[in-house]
């Protein structure tokens, strides 16, 4: 009943001193915190490696399956694994410190100096170039931007009760029609930023040079409040696909696994199922990821 109070008594924003940019920094790195995603991690890693991601900084939040061996096989020397199985609290007030935010801050400070861009996404999220053959090429026109916000494109179960053969991208092609929907839990963003200018961060918001202004993928800058407006929306160059549910069986496992912050089970269940219902209301076909893979296959 009072889960919102428990979530509010947590530290979800941290400030950092940004790293100094290396003279030869370039390319894009992805930061990922993961726990037991062996079923899908190979597809996710191959997709983003093929899209030109230079380095993967993976924070191991207590994996007990084959997630890490699969990543090592697929990514080889592009992979850095950081053990990250923990829950920290403020010793004076007892407020939980968001473990994912801590991972993001650690990555920026310790690895960010080598890269022009750093993306912060999850295993159920794919960064899809819409026109270019790679993510670096898709971001090339944004040299004047230091912060890029990508809206979620939310995909549902697509009628699958159990995990289908053939992977996520091929089997999940229907999504909520409005990435800027005001339905609770549907409108949110993940960030690609210049790590050498990050001064504070949350999971879905980052401050660069002390400001929250952020560009869309056209390179137009908006304030934090204005990025919530329909005028902000663009997926002309990079689309963020969020495969939130996958199959019904995987959705049930997701619910059982729990959220990133300690939350009562009943409250977590209500929030997830409310979001699922909203995602699957009036779905549209979206084959952007499939079309990207077909496009680069001919190069």
C-alpha cells in the first residue's frame, strides 16, 4: 500500500566530477547492469557489437547463470566486467542508494575518458540505427550535443505465452503506438551522453555541465521538462526499442525477480501489469530492427 513511500526514501541521483577527456577519445561505449540474462544476452551483444559499439562495460549484479561466459565469447576484448552485487544504504538515514545509478556513475568516472559517447541501457533495450549502417555513423551529425535522450518504443508480448524460437527482434514486432504517451510508465527515456561532461545522473536523466538540457536525435535541444512534449519526439536516426515483457512466462519471471529498488511485492506487481496493459492497447507493427539487420547484411 505504501510502496511509493519506500521508493521515495532512496538515493536515485548522484553527483560526480567528470573525467578528463583523453586526446584520442572516440566512438561509443555501452554501460549495462545485468543479472541472469543468459537466454537473450548473446542476441543483444551481437546486435550492438555489429552496430559498431567499441566497448561494453558490464556490471554483474550477481549472475548465477551463463550470462558472463556468453558475453566473453561474443564480445572478447570489447568486454569489461565489473562485479556489482550489492545494496548500499546511507548509514545515517538508511536510504537505499540505487545500485544501477552507482554503476552508471562508476562507469562514467572510470571509463568515460576514452569515448565520445556513452550509452546506458538494459538487456531488453536495443539501439537501432534507422538510416546509417552503425551507431557511430547515426550519431555523427550530433557533434554539437553532449546529451541525447531517446524515448522508449515499448513492445509487448506479441501473443507469445512462452519464449519463441528465433530471438527477440524477429518475434516481437508490435509495440505501443505512441512513444510520448502520457499513460503512466510508458513515456521515459534512456541516455547517450558525452561522459566527459557528466556532472550528475539518474537512470533516466543526466546532467552535463550542470544542466539537464538534452537533444533529440535530430540535434534539437530541449529542457528536461520540454522533452516530455510531443514536439521532442524523433526516431529519425536512432530508435530505442524496449522489449519490456517478452513472453508471458518471461514477464512472470521478471515480476518474481523484483525491481532495482526494494519495493513491496504487491506494489511491484500492480505497477508492472498496469504498464503491460497500456503497452498492449492499440499496438502497431514496427519492423525497424529487422529492417536494420537486413540492410547491413547486404553491405
